[in-house]
């Protein structure tokens, strides 16, 4: 841990911040979140011109373009190690060819100048290796915030189940989160169960709320997940490349049986409990599976709740950070 490490971040996400603190990194922000397009360009150019070059390791929160470009043109020495944390939509969008073509081309080119990738979950690592097979990487997993972990695990498992469904996710990228498919699927579910209700937690723009609001759907905004875990009997997350959403882990820890898409990273956790709860991005198949679940006896649903809670227990902060520190020492130092 004696090498000078710079954490070059966007947010940072609390989990990513904890990883950087674990390896004793100093912090340096790109700070483009919430900025206009022109502001982002100005900030990017400023960071490019004045980027600190006196560190041994550059640990990037998806911000690898600047240090890799500087190394490419010879302004950052070749002995500097660039490590990128992959936990966003980039790899999925590269895989399906969606987004700005020039940006995708540049992003894909400079991925090859990253020395090591820290991939959040197996799905992300698989996306990376699908077009960059020789990439060096190791896999880490996120954790549930400590206070929330304790509150969720203390929620009594349900003995009686209703038709309420929960989804937790933040905008603005409704496509990445599969919000459109979730709403369309719920409309069909609502036809089968008149009392069905979908609670959507997280920050979404007024435009998105207006577009996807319909009978039986409540956009709650920011709220404590544990309050709504208790209100619901099923969690659904239909991500399109959603790396490893902690919200789905929170729902599992709270005892909610959880359905995810095959392009949601936590499918590896869900499949350990029941492979039938990992589904393609197909509305008819999603609706069919939800109905099959709702038609189970309360006893069977309780058994699933217990299994999902057990599967999520390992995503505790101390366990996750200990595993990350071990892998960092093995692969970086």
C-alpha cells in the first residue's frame, strides 16, 4: 500500500469511494455530473491540461480516457499503472452499439491502454472480455450500506403476501434501468390483479414520471428502501446492462423474492436461488413469471423469501472490502 495512488472520480459512488479509501488513494474529481454539455467539455479539457502526473497508480471511476490519452501521447510515463473500475453502462452500450458512435469508438480504443480493470460482477467482466479478450481484470462486488444492512435484515419475513411490486433505481437513464419495460409489464400484470401496485423509488425527472405514470404506479422519489420492502411482496429489476444494482441486493436482504433480467448483473445472485427468476427482456415472459410467482402458496413464497435473504447476506461492507483489498494486493502491488 506504499505506492502513491490517485482516485480519479466522477461522483464518487459511496461504494467506489470506500474502495479508494481502502487502498489509501488521494482523491481528484472530474466533477461533470449535472453539468451542461459545454461545461463538461471545458472541465474535461481543464483536467486534461492540468492532470497530476506524479502518482504511481491511477484508479479511475470510469474516467480512464484522460490518463490513457496522456500515456498514449507520451505525457504520462509508461511505468504509471492505470486501473479502471467498470461499474457503468459503457460496456453494455459498446456491446449493443448504442450511443454516440464517435464517443464509442474513442472509448473502445483507449480501453486497450488500461493496465487493469476492476469489474463489478461477472457480467461486466464478460462484457469486457467479449471484445477485449486479453484484458487483465479481477471481479469485486458492492456492499449494502451498514445501517441499511442492519435494518433490512431485521425486517420479519412475510407470512402473507399481496400483489405489490417494488423497483428502486435512479434516473436519468430509464433505458439502462429498464423502466419502460417494467411499466409495460406491470400494465399487463394489473389486468390480472386489480389490487396490484408498483412502487418506484429513486430520483426521476418530471418528464419521465409524466411519461410512465399510469394506474397503480407510484413514483415515490427518494425514500428508505426498508419502508417499501415491508409494503411489497416482489422486487423486479429489468436492467439493460445494469452492472450490479445494490437496490436488488437490498430487496433480497429484506426478504423480497427478486426477478431480474438476463442483463442485470445481480442475475448471478438470483440464479443461485432460482434460475427461473432470471428472464430475457421479453414482456410476455416477464408477465408470465410474475403471475406464476403470485399464484404460489404463501408457504412457497416464504421459502423463497428465506433463500433470497440468505443469498444477500454476504454483501456486507467488511466482507466486500476485505475481498477487494486481497485482490488489489495480488493484482496491483
